[in-house]
C-alpha cells in the first residue's frame, strides 16, 4: 500500500533528520559555538519531516489503518516537539556549550522515541 510505504519512508527520513540534529548539538557541545544556520536548518528539517510523517499517519488512521498501540500517537507528538523544546530550554542557559548539550539531550531522547515509534507502528 502506497500510504503505508510513504509513512515508513518518511519515518526513516525523520530518524535521519533527528540524528543529524543530534549530531549538530554534539558538535556545539564539544566546540562551544553559538547556534547558527545549521542549528536552524536541522530544527526546521526535523519539524518538517516529522510533521509530514504524522500527516501521512493521520491519513492512514482516517483510512482505517490503526497502529499496534495507541501510544504511537503520543510518541509521534513527542518526536515532533522534543528538538524544538530542547532548543527552547537551551536558550535559558548562558553558555554555548550548555545550549549544545540541551540540543544533544533532546535529540538523544527523540531518537529513543522514534525507535519506540517503529515498535508501536502498524501490525505486521
């Protein structure tokens, strides 16, 4: 089915986007630099790709396809918000290293959530 395959493909792309955003945070944590264009672009990529994945997921849900667990919907909301929330929390910190660590932490938690999303997805 096309919609399911597209959902899986976008979920893989979301995993890659979150991984790149997490790596960007790690670089800023190791080399204390202010957030720049890369930070903005990786955050935008995460939000965009996760939103597209969720939109296809909603289309699947409306079409009668259900996830194995309803927690899948909660995990999707977390995946959508973790990187931007971590960046927002990092703005309260004074150091560039702390802001990078906030992004790194949010990204790592998001990777765990995205992994859990794959486990709670469509039935086999």
